[in-house]
C-alpha cells in the first residue's frame, strides 16, 4: 500500500499539503465471517506515506466502520466521501479538514483498488473495481 501510494504521481500532487496521521478501524462482523477487528494506520508527510503500522496509536484522525463498508468502498459500490457523509464510517478528528482532502482520498482509493486483495468471510471472492 505504501509503495503503490507513494509511486502514484497524481495522488502525491493532490495530497502534497497533507501531513496528518490516520487510524483505520475495520470492525469485526462475526455473523458475516469476519471474527476480529482490524486496526492499522499510516502517517502522511507532504503527501507521502512515511510510516504504516498495525494496532492502536494516537493519530489526527480515526476512521471506523464495519468491515463490509470498507469492502464496499474498495469494490466501488460506495464512494469514500459518501461513506463519511452518510455516517457509514465514523470519524474522530476534524471532519471538515477530512472532507477538504476528498480529491486525494478518492485518488487513494483508486490506487488501493489496483492492489490484489482477498477479503474475509462472506466477502471472500468479491472483486475490486479499478
């Protein structure tokens, strides 16, 4: 994820003024075959991902939601901005600042869709649209 994101010139251009840290929480859905919550994060510095980690850490933003919502975003069924504004994803941090990064977020999701990914549980076999 770090390498693909940092190699994308369009993302780097759109995110050049961004230097925040993010914690992403993919909440467990035991009834859908996703038994454990997944927590990971990353630090941006001037649009470049400089660090990626697993587990809890204090960050500028915490974005959380059910595993299936994240799958829907990666598969193109739901846009990241719409997921935030519809409160399908919850945000801790400056919501208006996060919305201001919408263009770079949309590009980042496009980059993530190019990375081969296998989903868990009932979501296994779902394909990302790129």
